[in-house]
C-alpha cells in the first residue's frame, strides 16, 4: 500500500514485533491512520516457511476524539475494541512486513487537507 504520509511511512518501515492475537495495530492509508486490533494470526501450513506467520486479520477499533482543536494536525483520541468492527487481512511480504499495517500500537489520524 502506498502512503503520502511521512509519519505512516516511518511507522510501516520501523521494526515490527511478532504479531499475536489481541495486539494493537494501526492501519495506514494514503494519509489517514485507523486504530485496530489483531484478532487472528495465520501460519504457513507447509513448505519452507511452515509454522511462520503468513498473514494477520485485524478488526477496526472504535475511537473518540478527545481534544478540542478542530481541523488541526494535533489530534488525540480514546480507543476501545469494537467487536462489530470491519475486518481486514494483511499478508506478510518477503521483507517480513505487512504492507499498510503497523503492529504494537494503535493510532487514529485524520488528514483535513484532503
């Protein structure tokens, strides 16, 4: 996934922890970011990478903005699990990373310039 956000690009290229169910995650879009939670980790069932992580399923979390800054780049949010949230599957690339996903923390950001 391509991103026009320097922050998202840096987050996706940072060292990622090994995924596990319940872990916080951030879905990185073009310039926006959405909070999520890893709900399933799928492993390779055969071949040279048998037993290694091949993909993760994440579910989007609920969020509520907690600042009063309006259309600002300075945004703060409160997050909570959403059992009805949309789910997405991310495959691990040959470089070991999940395109468009960061693991280990959740973050919401809305780019008002688009």
